[in-house]
């Protein structure tokens, strides 16, 4: 039986393996933040840009579900590419963000989205695959308005499935989830627990576990019962 102390410390009870915990996590958390935002992630310009927008929104001090809702509102309003984002008015972006509940940072974020889209158009023709070709893509991401270290981490965590040179990409928030579940905190060891195609889902699930203690407790209970 998993005790309260075990759950708090992230310890697993006897008979529960790292792989059983990971499988329970993936079964519990099947939809990534990108999927929840309606993004079908592929190595093509539009979904890569949409993932960047979501990373920018998630990196603010705001609830993840609000960031996801705001991303969906922007995309539903037609702002799915750097060109359409730059072509929208500042007020149109504010209105879409507000519709998604992203009101605390809506005006500042609208400005950053507009400037970021313009930079991507000027530097990469709106195609983030060209940023991937930079000597240091992570550093290049930091040039984009609104993308700081946290936003860059979120983006690379999400795209590692289509940019496998970054895998296994486990950022600090995902590592928090690994600790809560009593899993290894080495990206390489975590990467060895799933096929490469599952790395994005694993990293995303670990973030959910870091942010949602009841989910983490349920994952551990499920792994114990398996």
C-alpha cells in the first residue's frame, strides 16, 4: 500500500517499477497540451508555429488550461501562422486572448505575438524549420519576443518527437513530476523507459504530474494495483 508519506516523498512501494509508473502515467494522461490546443504536431511550418505560440502562453504565470484555451481561441480566430498573426490587429489578438480567459497578460502578450511573428517572417520566412538549422536553435529561440528560457524549454520539450536530435528533452518542470512519481531524474534514464515516439507524451505527462498532485497519486495507485 502506498502511504501518505510515500506519496509526499515520491517513493514507490515494493513491486512497483519505473516502467509500470510510466505506463500508468501515459494511460492516465493521453492528451498532451498541444493536442488539447488542437495542434496536430508535425515538422511543418504551421503546427511548429502554433506550438511556439502555445509555449509562449504556457510560460507565463497562469494556469495551463487557460493558456491552452487562449491558444485555441487565437487559432480559431485564424491566427495559425506567423503571417496571419502579424496581419491581425493588436486588438484582434487581445480579443482572442481575452476569449480564452488570458486577461491578465493579454495586452503585453498581444504585442509580443505580433513582434515575434514579424521576426519569424523576416529571419526565417515564417518557417521554424529554418531556425532548427541554426548552430544553436535553443539560443535562437530566445531572440523571439516573449520566448524566454522557460518558453524555449516548453517548445523543445514538445517538438522533440519531430526534432529527435533534442530527445530526450526533460525540462525542470518535467523533472519535478519525475521526482513526485519517484522516477529517475536523469533525462537519459527517463528516455530509456519509453520508445522514442513516446518521449513527448512522457515529458508532457510528467509536467501534468508536477502540477496536479491528485493525478500523480492516482498514477502511483494504478501502478501499484497493476
